[in-house]
């Protein structure tokens, strides 16, 4: 006997739910968990939402029972489908539905759990397959049995995915249902799936075009397997649904553009107008409909622009460069207005420029104010932003005027009289109580100008202009078109990023790995396994193979090499700490290097430590430094890249990482390496190597370590190199070539020891050379390091593209990059001059020979147009 009516389920999670359970019985079986509320006791609902169902294995008999009991008799009556209220809940056994973070360019979105509507004429294995697939995926699911209830449910819920049964037209027309849903506005972002009957092997596959014409997005060949249904739904979610979700978010961007006070115009690559905002309409006097679809060349032009201005703008933006300047435009009324215009090319499909975005605002002139509508003038001058922009332009104009006057002053015929007025004002600077060295230099030059001929005075003027700039040590690069590899490489390594936070956050692992590694490590330096000890016998040689040590130590070479090197330089004795403490400290530091990084891992740290130790063994270096300096250098080399994420400073700044915010976009990683190293060291006395030295010595040692690690930051590269050349190389060269010089090398190094600043310059230069010594290693080691650093840069470029961040080094695209070109650029720009200076001081003929050989290798590959690490024939061998 069948019975239909109001059925409640018992739900422990809701205290207000009724605790009455009515059963529908046939024989002795009971159906629980169907939540139905209808306005007639003799109807079966047209929309179902299941609150509690058991997993498929145990649910089978119950589903069969419901079809035989409630379904059979209820469907024999006339269904009441117009006033159905459906509620959707996920059972406690279902997958937990959760929100998902989605990135659209710099915009971060939250995607809520997917909703699915199943439209079937009757319950069968296919509808149940999709139901349980939704349950497994954590989707919210509704089932509609009639076209009317399907449309009603969709307009209420706006489901992202609709599955319509297209197997049998006996009960309803699936294509009519699809068309009726597509006729509604919310369906723009909905994916509709047609379930079609399975074809036999001898039947020809039918075209999908009729389904697409009806409004369907995909077809699904009949398959009641829950896994098949689940796979289909998940693919739709990660494909069409995710894309539609991102497109829907563009509504917020267009809303912002529509309310923006700046005029915005977007064109395609052929300069056909695709979008203008209301501010543009107000400024130019056109309606949107008069502009969309028109080429810019069709609109009236002002005759106040110079003849070649448009050609210059097009030449600029076609190269992918942003153009900014003042431009005359003609309004619909015929008036010409002066605009400040910024045109930005936007790269789209195929990696080519597909759009140009123009931002326009009125340039501040009385003529423009008269021509603008009153409402626009009021809007312009009442807004805080407009006022600040206006005053900013005035300030810029004043600065520009002052520059023009200065340039005229240095070249005009009455320059001496103008110079006299300028020098009289300089007298006030001479009276300053506190003077920086650069101020003293400028004052000396100014004083020398007063009695100099006009040609000398003009030359000194140019000297003063150079001295007043901030980038005194950075050479000027040519254009990017001339050498893109060098430009990208230098730009990526020497800049702290574009200072543009994108909303994306690159988050570090904050967890400090303080636990000891599980790898077996020696109790003492004499307890090293024989295979490792044999390798370490050669560690004093420059040709020592760090990769062999990496292999036999299971990627933990820093502890073993550190113990050997630190013992050779008496580090434990200097720090008054036990070898066990030193060993524990090395373990903690190495554990905080990321072995997943292809380059910046503990092998790189061990390599830099090895190079530093090698340099410390050179006679002139050894004679110039104290024992404290040696210990500081070895510790700095060990910690200099600890917790490196495998990304550059520019990447972290662009991504708005927590570290970039913490260190104000300045020497982000280098500051982090030193800060973390001291945090790790002082956290536990078991590995605090500084615990037994007095406060003053600790402060001096700490300062030396910090200074050396910060010197590895590339933005100050040329400053450090030039200071070393001017303060160390040149004075030493003068002494060596002087006919009155009878002093030895010992006297020379003794003089350096008398000047602590010179010792600092030597330590900085030493760790900088150790950090980038890869091109000076034997060829095989050099090639391996080149491959590793290239892979790390490739991974960064991949992530920048994936997150929509500025690509810091575009040439490091794994599909197009020439590794030989990148190595040649790096050697030419950073390595050669620095190692020439270091070799002149430390005498390193072996390194310089390797550098020449390696450069020849890369040059040969580049001449042969080979982009890989070796020639193809060598790879095959």
C-alpha cells in the first residue's frame, strides 16, 4: 500500500527540525531521508532535493523501493508541479563543499560550491549516477521532473551546471527545455549538458551541431557509472564553469570603469573602438553607440597636433611600449581640447598585442575650461584627485622650466653673470655645519668653476649633474632591442621589482625547520663515512666537484663540507663552542635550505662556502684579514641563501609577498636570510654557536656577517665593485708601479689592515665572487650550474605568467630561451670586470683560465645558433 504526503527527516544538526518520521512502506522496508513538502497530499514533487541518502552500495534497494512505492502510484496521478518548494542540503556523509580561491589577473575571487540541476522525466540509473556524482564532488544538487519545474528551479537557484535527459522525447522535448532556459538572462554563464543515448558499434556518430544550435554546451554519452558522471562534472567545473565564473567577475571591472572619472577608451589592434566609458562620452560629447565599432581614423581630428605626432605614437605603441603625453582631440561639437593621454598596449591571444587601453584627462588650460560643459568643469575641480593631479602638473611644469633655465644658463653668452648669481647662493651651503663627503666634493667643484674659462665651467656643470644622480655606480644599458638578454637579466637581478602589488601573495613557508635531519651525520669530523672522507680530501682544490659530494650525501653536502672547512680555519676554537654544537648548527641551517630548488639549495651554499675558503687561503687575502673576518666570512657563506624560495626579489615585490612588505621591497631576500639565520641560531643553546663569546665580539662578528650577506644583493653590485677598484686596486697598482716603492706584499696588506673600511670592501668582494663563481669553475661544473639556474628562472617565468604577474625576465621562457646567450650576457655584464679586479688583488690564474674557456664554450654554441647547454651531438654521446 502506497502513501504520499509530508515526509520529514530526523536531522541532528538542526534543532528546529521536526522529530516526526513518517515511513513509506512496502513489505518491511523503510525509506528514510526524503524531504518533500507539497501543497497536495496526492502529488509527487517535481523538484527534489535530497537531504540524507546513504552511499551507493547500501542505497540501491532503497532507491528501488522508492520507485516501486512512492513513484509508481504517485506518477499515475496528475502531478501538481507549480507550487513546489525545494530545499537542498548535503548529507553528513557527503563531500564537504567549500569555497575556492580563483585568480583573474590581479583580482582574487571566491567561488562558492557548484550548484547542479538534473532534468529527468523519471528516476533511473543515469539520474542516480549524476546525483551520487554531485554528492561525491560536494556539489549542491536539485532534480526536476518536468520542464516547468526545471525553469522555475533554475530561475530560483541559478545553477552553474544543468544536465538534461535527451535520450527519449516521449516525456519532454530536451531541446525545448534548453531553449527556454537559454532565453533567460542568468543562463549566460550556465553550462548545459545533454545526456544522449549510447550508440551501438555499427551506428554512425551523429553531429553535435543540432545540440549546439539548441543551446547545449556539451553532450554526454549515456553512462550510469558514478565515476564517469563525476569525471564529466569535475571537468566541466574546471573548464567551462571556471571560465564563466571569471567572465562573470568582469562585471565588477566594467562597473568600476563606468564609474571612473578618467575617460577610458579600449580599441583592438586595428584601432577599432571596442569600449568607451561614460566619462569618455561626457568629455567628447559622443554617445557610446556612435563610437563602438568605428575606427579611430573615422573620427574628426584636431589640426593643432604636429603632423608626425600620430605616426610617432603608433610607432611607439606597436612595439609594445606605453606612450604618455599631451594630445589635442576634437569633440563632437568641433571644439579642440587638450588632453593628457596614456596609451597602454595589452598582449592577448597568440602573445600579440590585441588591445590598446587609453586613459584620458583634460590638460589644465584656461582654453579647455571654457570649452568643457559646466558640469564637467565642476566635477573636475571639486574632486580631491583632480586637484592633486592639477597641482602635480603645475609642479612638474615648474621643475621642467627650472631644468630648461639651467641648460640655457650653461650655454648662453651671458653665462658668467648667471653663474655669479648661482655661486653667491652656494655660499650658504659652504657655511653648513655638517657636510656629507659628496657635498664637499660639489663645493670644491663649484669653487673651481668661479675662475675657470666658460668651456671648463660647462664641463664641470655636466660633472655636477652626474654627481647629483642617485645611480652613480650603475652603467647605462643600451636599448632592450639591442641586447634583450642583457637587458632582461640585468633588469631582473638589479631591480627590486616594479613596485606594483597585484593582490597576489607569494607566501613563504614560515615554519622554521628546527629539527635535526634524519640523515646519519658524523659525531666528529673523524667519524665521516669513508666515501665522503675521500672526496673531502680534495676540498682545498678549486676543481673540487661539489656535485659528487651532493650525490654521496643525499643532497646534504653543507654539514660535511662545513665541518671540514670550519675545522681547518679553527672556527670552534674562535667561537669557544664544541664541535657538537657546530655540527648541530650546520644541520639546522642546511635543513632550512629548500632541496626542491634547482639552484638555490644547500649545494649552492656549500659551493659558496668552498669558494670562500679557497679565497681565504690566498696569501694577500689571508694577510689582509683578521681571524674574526675569516670566521665571519665562512658563516656568511653558509647562511647567505638560507630559506631561499627559488624566486628573485623582483618576483616577491611584484607578488606582494609578506617578506616584501616586511622589508619594504628593499634587499628582501638578503635581509630575510640574515634575520632567519640569527633567529635559528639563538633559538636553542644546543646549536647556538655564539653563546660563549662576549658581547662586544658578538656584535662585531654579527655586523660583519650581516654586511657580507647584504653585499650579495645585486642592486649594489657595481657600487661594491667600483669601490673595491678605486680603494684597493688603484692604490695598490700605484704603489707597485711607483719607482720609489720598495715595499713588499706584506707591507701592502699591513696598510690595508690599518683601514677597517678596506677590510670591509675585501670581504664584500670575496663573498660576491664566491656567490657567482660558477663561470669560473671547470667546464662540466659550469654547465651543470648554468642548467640549474636557468631551470629556476624558467620556473619563475612560468609562475609569473600563471599568476598574471609582470614577467621580470621575459627571455627566460623555457620554450624560446637561449642559455648560451644568457650566460654570455651574465659574464659580460657582471662577472668579467669583477673577477678581473679580484684576480688583480688575490692572484687567481686558474679561475681566469676557466672563465676564458667557459666563455669560449658559450660563444661557440651561440655562433652555431644552439640554445641548449651543449651541442646535440654532445648530448647524444
